[in-house]
């Protein structure tokens, strides 16, 4: 089985993750799947371990390249 690499966490992805979980009410694993990230990175952003100053982006500006 091949392990799929995930993109590096950026400030923009951190803002999107915060919006998906705190504003739209998604679960961390759902936000991780949408953004193509590891669930652990989402948790680190939400607890402030990564990008502690990140703010949620406005939901109407949440562009998801799906």
C-alpha cells in the first residue's frame, strides 16, 4: 500500500481549517479530508501549537479546490 504524502501546513490552510471546524461545525477528521491534510495537523492548529495567531477566514471566502 502506498502512503499518500500530505501538503505542508500553511497559514492559509490553518485559517481554512479553523473556519471548517469552529465556524461550520465540521469534525477535525472531516476538515482534514477536505483539505487533504493529516488530522494531527488540524488538531495542532486548533490547540495553538501551530500558527497560534491564525484567525478563521470568512466562510464566503473559503475556496476549496476540490
